[in-house]
């Protein structure tokens, strides 16, 4: 039974349901609302959690019955913000009900699970996307235009760091039966998508992984045993000829502001989220300006650009962001990382 605790009903914009009421759902709800969508329904298996989250974000209805929501004819799209091991179940159900779907990364725990989701989308004719927020940041878009225009010349090196102090609110992320993997799958896949979006495919990987912290104290005070890797250092060889390093950490006290990246080309270098600015360019003529050229970028609500594009794709007014292909490719890169870490040798990334 869908319950309504709020009297106010939205009347304009795309009508969307959010599946999941955990930490990451906040990002999606705020992004959807900033983009002008009507988040009308919220699902959680826990009624108290659903009610509290619905009240916090002024969502009209909440439910513990997924099918109750999916059968609503007024719902155009569904955002799946639930643990990895539920992605296939929820996405396939939504696609079978002809709903457009945006699923939280990683697309699935395994290639087989992801492929079944892709097949469900193909059979239903409905949209399936994977949530890669970093590719929608303004500085990434600006850098991609510079790269496409040849402003950096031939890129020969990239360094990327994804780091946080770790997750202390979701015990499932430390259990391998629920999570797709550790820091590589939970955080590193954002970086893998960012790198391949900017530079193209990764041909091969040399990686080392480690578990630095064996026991995690959660926000509720409980202590759980970790089953995942929380540190990964990778070298990449890109098809374009560039080489790169990718650092992934769940144990850096300061963390990064989403990511830090440096790209070096024959004409210029670019720093993203490194230092006080989101994008700085250092040209070969920068001797007169050693601080580089800071690119002015608009400040927009986090998630607005991504969720607006999802709505536009859902309504057929914007091109597909190819995030499903990227999601499946990310699983192949992660597979190569884990294999390389186990063997200590370079591993080729499997082709689609």
C-alpha cells in the first residue's frame, strides 16, 4: 500500500520514483528536484526509514511494496539507489514495467548480472542508465572540450586519485556477498569511467590491492569485520598511447573532493580539483604565469546536470549517455584489476 503523509502534490515536471532510502538516495533526490523532476514516490524495505526520508524531502508518497510503485501509470522513471546485490532484481522489475531506469554504480556485482539487466532493457525497449556523477561535473565537460579541440596536444600521462576516509554508515559495503567489491568497485569505478570518458579505452592494467583496516566502526557504534580491499594502486596503458596511475583509498583521513586529477599533454597540462580551483590549465608558455590559468565555471546544484540529462533521455530529447556500455566496461576493467593484483602481472582488459 502506498501511503501519503503530505497534502501537497506536484503537478509539473517528470514524475519519478526513487528506490532506496539510504545515504546515496539523498544525492539523487536533491539532483532530481533541482532538475525540475517531481519525486513522487519513495521505496524502502523499512517503513520507518521510508517515512522519515519522504518527510525530509517533501516526497508525497512512500511504500514498502515495490510493485505497488512500479504499477503506477504516472511514474515515468525510476532511480535505483540500493545495495549492489539488489540492482539486478530492482532494475529488471522496473524495466519489465516499462519504466526508464537510472541505477546507482556499479551497474551490478558481475558481468552476468549486468548482462541480464541489459537484456531486460532491450526486451522492454526502455531506457537503462548507470549513475556516473563525475562525468557531469562542469570542469570535466570543460576539459573534454579542450581535449577534443587539441588544446592539450597529445596526452601522454594522467594521474587520478579517488579517496575518502571510508564508509561508516552501510555495513553491506564491507561484505562480499552484498557488495560488488571493495574500494575498486565502490569508489574506483567512478574514476575508471572518468578516465575512459576523457581518454578512451584502457588496454591493460597492473595493480596492487590491500586491506589496511580489518574492522570498521559504524556510526551506530557497532564494529564489523571487513571482507574487502580498501586500498588499490593501478597503472593503466590506454589505447591512445597514454599511461596513467589511479589511486583508490577508503582510508585517507582528509579524502579528496570527489577526485583529484592531473593530465599532461605535449601542449598543456590540466589540474582538476587539485588546489583551490576546479580546473587550472598550464600551457607551454606558462613561464610568465606559473600559477596557470584558472577556468571560470558556473556553480550549480550537485547532481542537477546529471539528473536533467536523465530526464531528457527519458523523454527522448537528449542522446543516450552510453553509461550502460561504460558500466559494463567498468566491470571488465575491475575484473582485470583484481586479476592483476592476484597474479602480480599486467592483465589485458577483456573486450566487449
